[in-house]
C-alpha cells in the first residue's frame, strides 16, 4: 500500500511540475540591455542595435540623445513593440 501511495504522489508531483513549466513558457518578462544610439530619426525615435539588428525605439527620457551614446534599453514583458530607451549608460570605459 505504501508503495502505491508513493507512486501516486510521485505521479501527482510530476503532473504539477509539468503544469508549472507550461505556464512559465508563456510568461512575459522584462529584458534590459545595453545598446548604442546609431541615429535620431525625423519622427523623434532612435535607432539602436540589439542582437545584430537595428530597431527604431522611443525615448522614455526627457533628454536629447546623440549618435554613439550608450544607453539602457528595456523590452517590457518581452513585447518588442514596447521596446524603449530607459536610461543612459554612464559606465566609464577603461583603455
């Protein structure tokens, strides 16, 4: 009897783990990364690079950015159409 209970409990735990894993696959998450401003477009958006591609993104800061400036970019909830510049990367570069 104890062996059957142990098997049933093991099966129940595995089913619960599978359910949680399936739910986690669908969760969105914020992703923040460093990038560089390539250009400012006429519509006020900025071109930045991410994973080897250029994207046009809005600037959530109340400051003008210049090409070559290092910035922080956020993708809220993993939704690329909401990607925006959220900070200036002021890390000192050592040579």
